C-alpha cells in the first residue's frame, strides 16, 4: 500500500493531469444536458455584464448602420400597414392568429456573438425578468437568427443558426416542400438544406422560410435563398446550399419570439401520440 | 491568445501549480465562450506537455538565469520552436472537440494551422511591446 502511495506521489503531476482532463471531459459531455444551468455560460451575471459594457463602447461605432437598418425596417412595416388597412374595414374579416397575439415579440440587443467556431452562440441583454424563456426563437428584420439556450435574470444565451447541432424545420416557399436547414461549420454566409426529395424542381434564388411546425418560429420567417443545387446520380435527396438572409457578422438588434399557444399545441400533439400507442 | 499566459509562466513554477492555473484559465475562457470543458481540456494538455517540451529543446547544461521562456531572453528562433508545436496541439484539441469528431479532418487541421501562426505572431508582438528587459530581475 505504501509503495502504491509512493508511486502516485512520484508521478503526482501525471495523475493530477489525468484527473483534471477527466473533469473537463465530463464537462464537455454533460454541458448540453444542463440547459437551465446558466451559471457557467455567458448568460451568467458576470460574463453578461462584461459583454454588456464592451458592447456599450462598440455601439458608438455602429450607430450609423443601426439607424439605417431601423429606418429600412420602419419603411417596410409602414408599407405592410398600408396594404392591411382596407382589409381591416370589412366586417367579414377574421384576424389571423399571428395578429391576434399568438406570438409576442421582445426586442433585445446582441451583446456578444461569434461566427468563427463550429458551435456559435450569441448573448442577449434581456433575460427572465423581461419574459424570455428557454427554447424561444430569435429573429431580426432580415430573417432567422437562432434559438434561446439558457436564461438568467438579466441575460440570455442562444444557439446561433450557425451551430452544427441546430436543425431548423424549413419550407421551400414556392413548392411548399418540407425540409431541414442546418449549418456545416465552414462558411458563415452559407447553410445546407437537407432532405429535399429529387422529384421537386428546385431552382436558384427560391426563398426558404421556416415551416412553423415546431411552434418555435412563426410560419414564413426567412432563412435564406437557394444558392447552389446539386444532385448525385443515385441520390434520393438534393445537396442544396443556401445563402443566409441574416448577416451574422453584424448582428445588432433582434426579436425574441414567445408563443402563447405552444403549450396547448404540444399537449395536444402529445395526447395524439399516446392514442397512437 | 490566452495560451500565452501559460506559455510565458516562469519555469520555476511547479508542474502541479501550472496544471491548476491552466485548468482555471481554461474554465474562465469556457464560461465566456459557452464551451464548457473544451478550452479547459486543451489548456491542461498543453500545460502538461510544456515542461516535457522545454526539457526536450533545452541544450545540455541548461540556461543561465532564465526565469521565463520569452522571445527576448532566449531568442526568436527558440521561442518559435517552443511555442508553435504547443499552440498547434492546443488549437487542434479545441477545434476537434468543437467539431465533435474527425469528420471534417482536413478543414479542422487547416483551421488549426492558420490559427497557430496568427496566435504565435500576436504573442511575439505582445512580448516586444510590453515586456521590458529589467522587469523580471
């Protein structure tokens, strides 16, 4: 026994190395399971505040660009409003669900963001106190941005759409083909579109939007445009590359989408699954 | 870039302390990068290899009055030989854990090589800018 301890003491640096590597390996494997544990990621109070104050300084250098984006969005919204006006006058008109408040939007500022890693995350300056919860969708005026991962009182961290493990249920707008959009970890302006069957006629510059099936995003949020289409001779599905609608290198303001009917929809779908068994 | 902190630690610091310092540094970096464990594992590995590598490239007889393995004290060529492999191993581990496997092998290796050169380049610039000669005497 004494020799064993002597042996361990002699090679203590190596054993310390082993123990520490095991701890960090355990952290890597288990990290994604602790979704609600927000202490050890960038939505924690300390990291969030550091990113917040850094962003405050950077903001001054982006004011012109942000103003321009907001003005563009205002113009777009005003145009939409002008189109809707005559419809609202008719007595037969039923308010669509997305106008009657199934979704509510919370505006938040991106205080940290990355595009160069395989698993990219962003940090927002709003948290549980502002009504943000885990699993909510995040969009901006151009299209889909990501999904909230964990929330603290005043900050939240989200998966960017540029995260190799995030799959988004998508729809090719013209053909109404259901498919899946994901990122392959290389180019931050391109995404991949999977599971488009070969009988569909896919052309360049077709719009790809969210399907609205997973009750995170409303229907029709833009993801991108079809960029390159390729199919192997015997393959069942296309290899499609998307040009991403959002410029991830310059994210500023985003909207977090809450779905008030999510619980109702999920419990309904669950009850159907139970019946099928 | 933070690997420079581990690389430039004085040689006299005991190996166990270097490992613990590396673990803590990596952990803090991971909190900010949302990648719990990734940078920690890589930094610990690098801290473990560091003394072995220093011994391997030290000429017989050792050095006189060297506290920290800096480019100014030991020369640019020595520092390149010292830092390039260590930083490369560190970045390889970080990127492979991030990618979650070897399915993008050549892209990851390419990314690690370019990042290594950038990191070492910045480390050298930092040393010539901020380390005055009499500082550690």
